[in-house]
């Protein structure tokens, strides 16, 4: 297929928004679908850019001009690649993929940024399994350098190569993996996060002690519970439940996590989780 020049992104949360910025920084136009008002989304994008020490107003304005924010899927008619970045819920993704299949051109490739759901099931829901890939960016997408590309047996080599070239054009490193729960990174990462939660629940150590021990003992920059707060404990719960379905009970979220999520203590975005922000 031809090279990927225009991108459609569904969802303007932290992942979708930072992915749009990554595209803009690489000179690739992005159309972002959001149910929130356009001015709210643009304000959040501008705020993220303004937080950078090297930010210049002219540069910020230029980047934002290459991002179109819309509430209509009809704007996706000419994109080469459409990526859904909606919550880790199969029913929400099913509705989104049906809309993309309806409004994107027949030549467009559809992709999911899922980190834990089955790419094979999502591909079937998309209506075009031969033109579907998993495209797992890491949060925040404008900073993190790795992208996992999950392909299926029916994925044509030219599509896999075109998507890999797009990832490289963003200045990122792609690794191509098969459809497997959690792919590589989250299968390893959430095993650690889940066990850190169990250590906390058992009273072996406090959150601060667990994170400090892992930072000093393994030379990581962030401890597992602080990282869980940054990801969002609601998102962690959803990912762990999905991983447990495919990989077994060792990924089942601890019971106390459901209570934290139900009470709104979901991490940094809520101001409280394992830590208070």
C-alpha cells in the first residue's frame, strides 16, 4: 500500500491527545474525534505544549494547526490510518470500530491502541480483518519511544511494513509481535504492578517503601504503585481483568483495587490513589 500520510485518532484523552501531538511533531496531519468541545481539547493540547521548557508560541501554533478536532466521523473519509484510543472496554471499541469501518475509505487501515484486548476479536469487529493491526503506543505517546505492532496471520506484509514506516516517521521504534494478551511490555509490567499491589495488601510494606525499594533495587525511575497511579487505577483494573482472562489468575486484580476504583481513588488524574496529589 502507499505510505501513510494522514491519521485519524478516536479519543482525545491523554493517549489520543499525545498521539496527535506526536503526529504533529513529525509533520503528519491528524484528525482527532472527540465528544468534548473542540476548544476544550485544543486548550489541553496547548497546555501540554506550553509546559515544555523549549516551547515557543509560534511553534505551538504551528503544531496545533496540523491537528483537526471534530465530533463527526465523516472527517475520517480520507485518512490512511485510523487509530482508536477509547477505553479498554470491548463494547465501546466495537461501536467505535463499526463507525470507522462505515466512514473510512476501503483502502484505510484500522488500528487499535489496546494494551490488553484480543486483536483478533477487534479485527473481526472492524469488518476488515485483513486491514487491521494492533498499534500500542505508550503513555504519553509524544514522549515514549516504543510502539508494539500486533499483526494477525491475515495481515498482509505490505500493511505491516507501511505501519512500521509510519511509526519510524514519528521517530519511534516499532517491534512487531503476534496477537497475545498484553503483547510483551504489559504482560511483564502488569505482572509486577499486580504483585506490588498484593505486597501492599498483605502489609509487607507501605506504598512508599515498595516504590523506593524497586527504584533503588532495580534502578528504575518510577516505582510500580506510583506508575499504577499515573496509568489510572481504573485502567489498571480493566487491563488486569483482561489479562487474567487470557493468562490466568496470577493477573487477577486484588480485591481492594475494586473498592479504590469504586470510591473514586483512581490515581493521579483524580488527585488520590496510592498517593495523594
